[in-house]
């Protein structure tokens, strides 16, 4: 598909989301620069990426589902691989996102989200937590696994958000017209399966997300653009940031100073930077969920495929997208000129 065709298709979906009330005002920001190019041949399907809280100028990234239980530490200035972290004892069923957070003692940790579910059929999905290493070298890392499910049925998800100052984590489902942001309680029992708690909605086809290093805002991206919100989830009304076109844009994170976004893609070896600070300032007050307490562990329930509920919604999305595509493309052209 040509660049124009890709943009038009994405705008059609965005138009559907806009007409359902999930998108906010657009900020005309699309100045992207290439930082460096990944030379590691293992980076075939970069799906998630996050900044390091312990090592200046370091990113952690991972491949999609076929990439195995590995997290790679990478230099954020020249894209060289610094270390390979092997996650001990996990299946790596469909790892889709990674985020930087803290444990109960305030130590930097990495959250790895094994939440991909293309058939909407897994009875449970998993978050793996590992302590961020003090020394970057190839090593095997112990992980703590947290299992959860959704309150209604199984969902596919590709975005994980973690508060860099606390233990709070959120998962964002990937749905055609409108995704859902859910807070994930952290059970004390290792075998417990808890229910995620919905706290807000997101745009359609969300492929990744990240909270800024100071926790003042977060970004969710789809295959084409990003939505930045002030505060922690659910956050303020979103503002759109235009991202560089890539074959399958999935990974996004912040620079260490929070002034720019870094994006990567499957089938594209470029690390791209998008400066957004002037156009999308953080809000003075953040919109955060009400007081959250861990619920009693709930047993996992399999709701099977989500296809039973998808028909009417999918049809509505197609009809609305078709009606809005022309308007969406025209609006995009106007903003780009």
C-alpha cells in the first residue's frame, strides 16, 4: 500500500473513532528526525519499547510474539545493543509491550506485558515484572508474574502503561473503534487471577503506550498517530501528535527529559524522534482514577472468542469509517499544509 493509501485507511478508522467521541483536538506536530538505525538482526518485529530509569541514554525493547522471552537494552543515541535479558520461566506467548515502573520498595522495574490475544480467547493474560539491572550485561532475569482477566470477556491488547513513581499499571485493549484503559490490581498470591478494572476509553487500534518519566502525561499510539493526555490514566482529553509513517508502527516511548517521543516499527530499522513539548504541554492537574485497592483474587473465566459480540460493532465501524473517510482525508490535508 502506498503512503497515501496507508494514511487514508488509518484516517478512516480515526474518523470513525472521532465520530464516536474518543478523539480530541489535533496538534499540528509531525517534525520527526531519525536518531539512528538498529543493526541487530534479531530486531525483526519491534513491538514495545521503554526508557531506562537507572541508565541514562538506554532503551529497553522487545520483539513481537515470535521473538521469545527476551528484552534488549539498547543505546538510545546510536542504536547499538548493550545487553540481552532472558526472562526465566515464562512462555512468551504473545508479548506486546514493556513499561518502566517501581516496585513496593521504590526500586526501578520493567513490566513486560504478555497480553496479545488475536483470537480474543485466552482465559487469562499476564504481566511479568523484573527488577531493572544495575549492570547491563547478558544475563537471565528472575520475574514475578501477575495474572489477570477482563470483567466482560477476553480481549486483545498491545499497550501497557506504568506509573514511573509507583506500582500502578494499566493495560489498553486494541479494538477497531474504541479501546479501553483498565487498571490491573496486583495480587499478592502468585497463583491468583484478578479482574482488571476499566477506568476510561482510548482510540481505536492502539498498538503501544507510555507514561512520561515524570508521570505528568502519557501517550497512546495507533499505526499512524499518537494521542497525548495529561496526568495518569484515564488522563485529560487527548491531543493528536502526527507520527512518521512506518510499515507497522507499534513501539513508542519518551525521551528521558519527557520533551519528545521515540518511535519504532516492525520491518523498519529506524529509531525516530518526534518533538512535542511546545505543542502538548502537561496539565497542571492530572485526571486520575479514584482510590484503588486490590480486590479479592478472582478465578479466571474463559469467555471464548469475542466474535459473538463483534458483528454489530464491526459493521458500525465500517459504515461510520466509510462516511468519515473523505472528511478525514480532507482534514488531514488541511492540517498538513
